[in-house]
């Protein structure tokens, strides 16, 4: 399934999207912002959902935590999904809290066989509960674990295959981690199974004076990430792709311009691929 190119739906743009119906294939929303019985945000979502497909993207599933799965969270997510009938449901391959405390951050996991088995079992339970395969996103990280036995891309791949879930490939996060942990981002992309990637994220980041890159979602997509997206498009093909902006949110027109650049890259690469497949006349 391909819905083309989408945007993260954020409050400053609710009314403009509903009134002008911009040329966007779909919108992604943060699930937790709408997991309530009513209110204005949910009214806006239902209005926009009447015109566009919507994907639900969560930040609190905490699939890697040692805590039991949050049944109240899953119930609320299930109700929201029944209400808006999303194209798919996603969250992050991380943990966000322990001992009943939500740290409100996307924290990295040790890449070990024990953690892998733990995450796979929990993903299967979530999918059984929701009645669908979910997407898990690779997260940006700023430290690793000495106990890790696998690379990040091996861990992401194994979770998706053993749990039979899908991958939300955040190309910006791949680039951020490649700089922070000194690995080849192209090797990462080449290791991810094509059939598992259902969605792609593009976003901005900030380079700190100490050389660390932080995934901030407060700036345009960088040139390095655009180049990496070209490789992703060549490898994964026509996968729904979206622009994320969560801070210093610009006018909608600016984000539509970034989305048009993603479309242009995809069109050029797709044309190259078709030209290469077309046999030359004798």
C-alpha cells in the first residue's frame, strides 16, 4: 500500500488543512493527543479524516520496558483506532519508563538476545490485542550499552521478522545514529529487509558544538538526510514518506515545499529505474 507523501498533523495547521485541503497524500497524528472521549482536537481529527487517510503514531507504548504492558493505554488506543480507522498504527522501538514512571523520552534498548525475545513477545501481544500488525520506528540514540550483542540494524530486523511486525524507517534517525556511533548509514539501509518497511520519516536535527547530533524535529531536513533518503528510495521503493516537525513549526506552505522536494527525489529515482529497465532498440 502506498499513500505517497504525507505530513505530521500539528495544531497550528488544523484549520488551514481542513479549509484548504492541501495536496498531501495522508497525515500522521500523535496517538496520545487523541486518546480521549472528546474535545476539540478529536473533532479536528475527525473532520480532517473525512478528507485524508490518517496514520496513528504513538510515543508511549514502551514496548521494551520491563513493566507490564499498559492495558489502559492499549484500550484507549484500540478505541481510537476503531473511531478513525487508521491506515496503520506505529510506535517506537524503545522504552519510555519503568516502575510505573513515564520518563517522557524514547530511551534505547540493549541489543541482546534476551531483550530481543522480551520485545518480540510483547509485540505479538500488542498485535493480537489490536488485530493488526504494527510498525516500530528506529529511534535516535546518544549512548549505547556494553552488553549489546547485535548491531542496531540487526536488532531492528530481528524484531520485525520474529514478531511479524513492520518497520517505520526514520531516515533522519539512521543518519543521527551513524554520526553519534560512527557507522555507515548505507550499510544500515542495506541490512533492513525491503518487505518490512511500511513507512519512512524525514525530519531535521541539530549539530552540537561537541559533534553530537540531536534529533530535534525543529528544523528543515538536512542535505545529508536528503541524500540518504535517495538511497532509501532506491532500496525500498514506493514507501509512504512524511515530513515531521514538532518544534518551531513553520507555516504549512514551508512544509509543503519540503514535501515537494521528497516527491521530486522519488520521481527522479523512479524515472531512473524505469529507464534502466527499458530495453534499448536494436
